[in-house]
């Protein structure tokens, strides 16, 4: 089977397509921005990567969301709910954890099917 890597770097690729499945690397927004701003930026990056891999949010399989602080759950969900509205919701998990730097508040990892 063919493996396609999008924006491959020395440490990771932003997306990998294999066997009809798209795996996105964790996406983060601008360091220091608000939870709302970071979530919007992350979801826009996800939309762009999915488009480049031949997929879209109608084909989401799973979403793993990491928050630096679970107190931001409602704020992140307000943006997520608007983004996913009208599309099939994926299986999803949300957890709190330390992200790469304290300036990151939200990181989202997506797995999707190729459209």
C-alpha cells in the first residue's frame, strides 16, 4: 500500500494517508492566544489538512483533544460545536495534559477516512 506524507519534517509529518485513512498530527494555534482563538486556528488547520488529503469533516472518525486546563472545556466546546454543526460527529475524547509549551492551550488530533 502507498503511504503519503504531507509536510514531512525531520521529526514528524503534519498528515499521513494510508489505506484510505488520514492521520493528522496534533494541531495547535498561536502561542499565547486565547482558548477560543487557538481552537479556531486549530480547526482551520484541520480543515486545510483534510482538504489536502482528499478528506473533510464529514469523514472524521476520531478526535482527541488535549486541553492545558479542563476549566477551558466549555470555551473550546463553544468553538468545536459551531465547527461540527451539520456534520457527523466523530468519536471524541478530551483530556487535560501539559502541552509542548505553557503558551499552548488546545491541541487536537484527528483521524479521518479519505472522502
